[in-house]
C-alpha cells in the first residue's frame, strides 16, 4: 500500500480513501477601510492566521493582516467580524 508522506497530518493507519482526500486551505480578503480594529478576528482565529497590522486604515484603526500558512478556510473570522470587513473562501488543494 502506498504510504502518505509524513507531514503535519499523521494517521494511525492509512485511510482507505486517502487518494480522494482533499486538503483545505483558506483565502481571506480584508476590506481595510471597513475595519474598526476590534480584534475579534485575531483573538478568535483557531489557527492564528491573522495578526494586527502596524499601518492605519482611513479611519485610523489597525486592520488585521492575513498569513495564509496555517489557514484552513474555516471562515470563523468572517462570522465574528461585526463590520463585515472579512471575506473568507475555502480552497481545496490536492494531497501529494
């Protein structure tokens, strides 16, 4: 049986449908001028894919910055944003 490569995901056994499993990544778009700097998206992101920016938006707030390395596309940041300044999309990536 063809064993999967060892990466951040390890299995106690190789799943029977391993070849069909798609890995999810996320793409987050931040509309900086809508952000009021509440920090909910940063605080509640389960993968810590957002962090506070040093620059200011047109309203004088620090919008978040997206770091895509750990993002799984869960969309929680989009749901907790009270200003609707975040758009999250899921992207499926093939497992190699």
